[in-house]
C-alpha cells in the first residue's frame, strides 16, 4: 500500500506531457482472458470437464434430495433408520466434496498450464510494442487510480495476441 502511494506521488509530480509519451498501462489479466486463445481454452475446458461436472451436480442433487427427504420423514423414522440415513447422507456428501475438489484442482491445473503457455507469447507481444514505440514504463492497470484511455495498451495487446494465432 505504501509502495502504491509512493508510486502515485512520483507519477503525480511528473508533467502530463512526459507521462503521455513514455508511460503506458496494461491490464495483463484482461489481455490474457480476452484473447481468442483464452476463449477457445475456456470452451475446451468446459467440454473436457463436462462429464465430471455432471457427476458432481448429480451427487449434489442426490445429497440435497436425501437431506430434504430426511427432514420431511424424520418424525416417522426410528433411531436406527435415522442413523442409517445420516450415514448414507454423509457418504454421498463426502463423495460430492471429493469429486468437486478434484474437478476444481483439475481446472486450476489446466488454467495454470494455459497461462504458462500464454506468458511467453504475451512477453513477445509486449517486447515488440516496446521496440516499436517510445515506451519507457508499463504499469499494471490495477495499480492505477485513473488512466486516460489513450495510454492503456490492453486493447492493442489483445489485438496482437489474436494476430499471433
């Protein structure tokens, strides 16, 4: 937080004309997520994990149904039946949690692999833009309080990432 405040005051003291020519901002996350490659990856991710997601949803629905049936009929059940239903519910719910966690881990690993593959492409596009222009400093968009749209290069980065494919 102190670093951001210090950074803000340093840039605030620089004249507007000096900032406009040599400093730009980039939303790296938006650039990566808005590229055609990211859209294709998301579609592929959904497709490749749809069967597991369906199984997780089925287990969730089964657990919810078991719980609502239990609540509806618990006054009619013996203590032994209550314990049996509770055990069945815990088993289904435990399996639901296990499969959900496995699905989330699989998706996270796939996303990490995608981002690791995209990072060199992003770096290449950024380097080319630096070499072409008079860019002295690139600031992460999230670190800025206000950004004049003309110094935001996110759109240009997305365009160039898409052109690489």
